[in-house]
């Protein structure tokens, strides 16, 4: 039975996978959803009493944490990460861990510009987090969604469980801790999934990230879901996203990295917009 390890992002807990991971279990995968270091308590407890050790957690500590989990598995697992967890997946693959990796709405590695077409909005969000004087080490409270995000979550019936986060991990995005070898000739296959309504990691950023990874001879795929947001793994429509990722993982485990094998046709499922899944997906583009 193949194993999938799900890696959550910043400010959240493994609860973010509560709608997504069961689709892999239904298809015969053994699923693990471990928490980042010092983030394995209930969200209410983390909000009320953040663990002081969280301030010392950086990207290398998170990567080392998941390396230990991967080494404990009987065979190399598929790694699936969301947002900051997508960056962790890319770092793990770069260091030789995992049979294949999927990064959804991923924070990019060092060297890929994170500013999209809406640069003012991106800079405003960065200012809210880091504009005031702040130490390298510290704990950030969870960000407050703006009025538009609150309205969208309410309309979707989506409940988020945000928790405090280490400030250190964000500063380290500018350092070698967040760096990968985009030309790596021996890493595992990688799928980068972008959501067109993502207001946290722009489509332009994710396309640039995919283009950089295409410098490697190893298969690197890109897929676009136009009607999902940054929280696409938990909002209405995540079923189709999960089905696509399952099919990609099945294909990669069956074929390895030999040749270019397109995904099997997935059974059409309906989005809230009543459009078919296959009409909304951009097929992965083969590397040049």
C-alpha cells in the first residue's frame, strides 16, 4: 500500500486536510497528516497558549522533522504540500526524499519572485506582517482575513482553524534555507498546482516557479484550477482537485520517470459552478 504524507502550511494545522486526504484513502493510499513541530495541539489551545519553542522553529527544523517521518516509512512516500508546505515538499525532493511530490498553491523557493500583477496588494500584506519593528525570533498571531475573504468563507460555509506561527520561517525565505537546485538531475517527479483565484500566491508566481523547475530533466508538471482560491484543498471543488492529484500520483508510481505519460481521464465531477472538471483543467505541459 503506497503512503502519502500531507504537509500543511503556515498558520494552520493538519485539520486543513480533513476534506482532501480522505480521497487518497478511498483510492487505497495510506495517509499521514503530521503537524509541524510544536503545532500538534488543538487550535484553541495554540491560540490561548502558543508554545514558546515555536519561536525557534525555522525552515531547516521543519524539513528535518519530515525527513525523520519519511525515513520511518517502509518505502518512499508521495509528498503533498499546501502553501508553505508546498515549499517544504520542494526542499525535501531536492534533498532526495519522496517518491514524487505535489505542491499546491505553493510558496516558491528562493530566487522566484513572489510578487504577481497585483504588487500593491502583495506589498500591503507584507507590510501588515513585517512593517512594524520585529525581531528575527518571535511568534506571529494568525492573520485576520479582510472583508472580501470573510464574505467568501461565509458563502462557502468554510471554517478555518488558524494558529500562531513562527516569525523565523518567513525571514528565512530570503536565505539559503529556502533554496533548491532547479537543475537537479535526480530529484523525484513534481506536480505544481495553481489556483487562479489565489490571492496569497499569485498565478504568475507559480508559473515562474514551474518554469524554473523545468530546467531539470526530471518530469515537472503544471496544472491550473481556475475556480479555486488559496484554500482550494478545503473549499467546495476540492474533490476534483483531489481526484486530479490521485490520478497524477497513480501515474507517477506506475511509470516512474520514464517517458511522458498523460493522465488517465478522470470521471467528470461537478463544481458549484456546474461546469465539468475536465473543462476547467489545464493539462500538464511537458518540459521543453
